[in-house]
C-alpha cells in the first residue's frame, strides 16, 4: 500500500478527538514503530502512531480509519518475530501499550481481568500476591504484553506442563475493524454457547479485531521446583531420553534441549555445570509434589538413554543454577557474535515437529548449517517438539544474507517434511505467509480467507499478514 491523499484528513480527524500526546507523527517515532523484531520481513512507513488509553479511543481510531479507507496495524511491545506488527505504507499504527491497567484479580474464581498493554511479568507479579500464577512464560516475558501474547498465541518454557496462552484466555473485549465493540467468551469455568470466537481471535495476529480487554484463567502458585541437567553423546540418545520421560508418564514443568553449538556457547560463557563436547543437553525441571523423587526417576531414564554427564539439584539454589543454563542462551549467542566482530543478526526461528522426530530434525538443521556455511544454534522445548533454530549472519554481507535466507527456507521445508508445523508459538505474520499456504492446503486456506473477509470486508486491519485476502 502507498501513502494516500487522505492522510491530511486522517490526521485532522484523529487529532480532533485524541489528545496531542496520543497521536504521534514525528519521523523518529514513525521509524521506531515501523516493524517488530523479525528480519527477512518487509515493512512500510506509517502515517501516524495512535497510542490510545481507552477502548473508546481505540474504537474511534478504527471507525475513523475505516470510513476513510486507511489501514490500521495493531501493535504491542514489538517483540514479535514474524513481522505481524510491521507497518504498511500510509497506515495508522495502533499501539495498545498505554492500556496497561490490571482491572481486577478474582481469587475465588481464579480469574484476572486486564487491558492488553499489561506486561506478562507485571501480570504474574500482581496475581502472585493472591497465591496464584499465570503460567504462560514467553522468553520476552519481562517486556512482552498480554495483548501481543494473545495475538500471536505465545507459548514459553513451562508450556510442556501448563499449556500456552490459548489455554488461559476465557474471554475477550474486542473492537472490530469498523469500530464496533463486542465481547467473546465467558467468566465461568465451563461454557460452550455458540462458536468459539475467543479461540479464533487468539493467534489471529490482529487481523480480525483489536483486543482491548482480556479475562484470563489463573492457577494456584506453583510448588518450589528442582531440576537436572543431562548431556548426551548423540542427538539420538537425547531424543531417546525425551521419549522415555514422556512415555513413562512424567510431566516435567520444563524439558528443554540445547544442541551442540548452543551447549558449547554456554560452556564458553563459563557455566560451571556444562561440559564441552556434548552433542546435546537436556534441562529438566519438576515442580511435582515430590520433585526430588521425580527427578531421580528421570535421571535414571537419561542415564539409561546414554547420558554421559548428569547434574541433579538438591536445593533451590542449585535448581536455579541449572535453569540459568537455559536462560544464558541469549547472552551466550551475544558473546559469540561479539567474538566475530559485531554487526551480526541472530534470527530466532520457530518450528514444531512430532517429539519422535526431534533428533532427526536437529540433525537436518546441523546439515543445513554445514551446507550453507553458517552458524545455527538450535534450542527449544523438547517436551512438545517446538524448536528454535537461531541463524547467525551478517546482514551487510549480501552473500551471507542470501545463504541465511535459503537456510531458513530449508529449515521450514525440513520441518514440514517431518510432519511438523511452520510455527509453534511465534506466528505467521508476513515472514511465513507462503509457508502457511503450503502447510494448510487450498480448502483450509480458502476458509481462512473467508473468515478474514467476514470480519474485515475492506481488508484494512493489519492487511497482508497471515493470509492474503
């Protein structure tokens, strides 16, 4: 889309109702809001950034833009990794970060009601005062927002046991593309009245409606957890351990896998428990009623599968040290990139395959890295088969950029060939539109396009994302 002659009229109409600090047009702000955190994804230049504080202001922005035929792109904290929040030329960026109130915590019904701009961390801290927890924990939990989590269907480390964002959204307050308001879902523990529009909106990436409020389910606070770290001489051995743990009926609260490159990067950073030379590392956490006994049983399964080094926590301090190995992935990759001279991009990918295919998939990723002469670090949620291959490359080097883009496509193709999906928790955005069409097939794709047309007949709300109209 290109800039439209209606832009001056748009700014005049919006400025007549929005306070000056809620409508931003300076070039630096427009540039800062032009895209999320995904490389390989095109973005345009917005005409304005609206930062409403109320649902009424959101409805006004959408209604005005709809009347003028101008696209609107919803945004949260822009931590997304699929280009779903990228601007199109001449659009209004609708940022919900200022709608950051926690409206109520209801311990009796284990519910929290909040606005979309509340960060995941702040929500967790607020409900913890009531002895409750909101389990979804994306890696960007300190800064990502609930609205963004809902838009992308975010997951996290503990989703192997506790599920993903979609499992906790009971109801949504929405504004439709034309400015109409509606509510979906319920406050009750059970309810099946009508089509499940709530689950339809979760993961729709701001293409169907704008979330202005959410009712979320809570759980009792988690028990203190213990953890273990196991290193393996082969990917097959690590995969066998994952299969044995899940097959024996264990439900670890985290079951994370690091490949050879990622393990070595954390070793190089100086983590005291990791040893060099391992093909794969598993990090397992248990918050069961008796976590020590649970970990003892899982340790035996790891050793039977061929683990050459296992460290088991006996105290909460030791448990935190083991989990720290997983949280050190980003600093370790940063240190690696700094050792190459800086100026590099680390693109965190998101592919899910059946758990039984994890060893084969990681092996294929290692082959792809070697074939394209790239460094690819693979980590992920082994308990549910969701991996995050991270391609490190120099965007200023045209040849390396091209090899990285080809490697990305090869990883997508390998995941689909193994019966997987192109995204487990990051979403489609613009980055994976073509891959989604390959994954869905023509009948499903046409139904999804029909849903988009039903909600947004003018194709003005976050156009060009997920499915093309």
